[in-house]
C-alpha cells in the first residue's frame, strides 16, 4: 500500500470532487473553488494518491493574520482509516515549517470524533466552540433597514479594528473559515468590499462570502448597533436575490445568540469546534 500527497492538478478535479461528494455528501463546495485554490500563491490544494489512485483532497490556506487554515480535508470513505488523513497532516505541518508559520487551525463538527482525534493526534487542542444561525429569506421582502451603510476603505477599517475586536471577540467566521480577528483581517476584508459602517450610529457590519457568493451572505461581525447591522445585512442579502444570511458566533456569547434567535435566526443542530496548534 502506498500513499503519496502532492499538489492537485487540473486533471485531478473529478477524483477530488468525487472524494468530497462521498466523504461529505451534504457539504459540497470544492467544485466552485477548485481552480482558484490550485492557483493561490501562498496556499496549497493537495490530493492523496493511494495505490496510484486519487482518493482524497485537502487544502492548506494562509489567512491574513499569517496563520494556516487547514480545510476541506476529505478522504473517500472506502479508503478511510488507512493513514491518508495522517499523511495530509504531516504535509500540512511540513508546509507550515517551510513557510515559518507557527499557528495552525482547523474546524470540525462537535460530533466528528475522527476529525477531532486526528487533529489532537498532531498536537491541536480546542480553541473555541461556535454556534451557527441561518436567516432564510425565501425571497420575501424584509423591512427596510435604517441608516446609511457605506463601504469602509482598508485604512478606515483598520482604524475601527481594535474596538470591533473588543466588542466582537477573538474570532470572526465567514463560510465556516474561522479567522482570528486582527487589524490585518479587517483591512483585508475591507479591500474585498466586505466592511460597512453607518457613520451616524456607528453601526458596523462585516458582510460577504469567501466563496459561493450565490449561496448566500455571511455576517462575520457586527457591532455595536446590533439591530441596525442585522437589518442592513438582511436587506442586502434580500436585495441581491440570495436565499439566506448566515452568522456564526462563539457559543459562550449567550447575549449575541439570544439576539440572533429573537431576530428569527434558526440555530444549527450541531456546533463547530475550532482546533489550534502553536509551534
Ligand atoms: C476525518 C478524515 C479526514 C480522517 O482521514 P483518514 O484517512 O480516515 O484518517 P487516518 O486513517 O489517517 O487517521 C486516523 C486517525 O484519526 C484518529 N481517529 C480515528 N477515529 C477516531 C475516533 N473514533 N476517536 C478519536 N480519534 C480517532 C486517530 O488518531 C487515528 O489515528 P491512529 O489510528 O493511528 O490513532 C476522514 O475520515 C474523512 O474524510 N472524513 C469525512 C470528512 C471529514 O470529516 N473531514 C474533516 C474535516 S470536517
């Protein structure tokens, strides 16, 4: 039995998508990002060959705070338990060392004991737990939002970052990518057109999609005028004709969870865990 991990090629696409479809039948997005991820200069989209057949995929991403984000690890079920996941982690850790990256993170569902156990085996430990809320819009008109939200430039967003970080907490989530909040992250997001503020009330919202923009928007942070920021996010999602708005918050932030629930957010059945390793 031989296992080798190597960069994904264009011609591995079908096999990689097949691994994703079979490993996580209810969560498929690799097709939308496959080419972009292959071309990312800092990251690495990898596949595993088992006995010369491509049977697994995984991605090493460098996020704006300079840490590594391990994502989309999928091993075809008929080849699970053979050491392929471990081979990916070995490669991820080698890449981090090569790039002088000292913090690595990944996420998994609270019930995914294999994924958590695999991360723990390589020295990752629990950093935080998150609860997700969906606001289905069903193309129904939403109430008009108050205020006049405008884009912030990266410089403006960077200035607001420390206060935002204090109000919101240490992580912000977009497309289930769990970012450590930082000045770099806020200016990166502003550069992508995700950071909005209403100067009159001071309300701030980070709203966007890292990928799959047609599937809905993600409200990654909002503060301190919660009602106004959420109303703006819902209205924007509706105006773009998108099906839903999604927001993940730290499970320990009961105040924010209550607010989202009272506003009509539907809580996910299972929370997510972020695991972290520092070298
Ligand atoms: C999670 C996944 C990537 C693991 O890949 P794999 O190739 O099956 O894993 P490996 O055989 O390399 O490693 C298995 C390791 O996981 C850990 N593990 C497995 N089952 C476990 C369990 N029930 N409890 C705790 N740890 C467990 C162990 O550390 C084990 O290594 P060991 O047997 O030497 O102790 C794979 O099962 C998968 O694709 N699952 C579906 C998608 C998924 O959950 N992706 C993860 C991110 S959400």
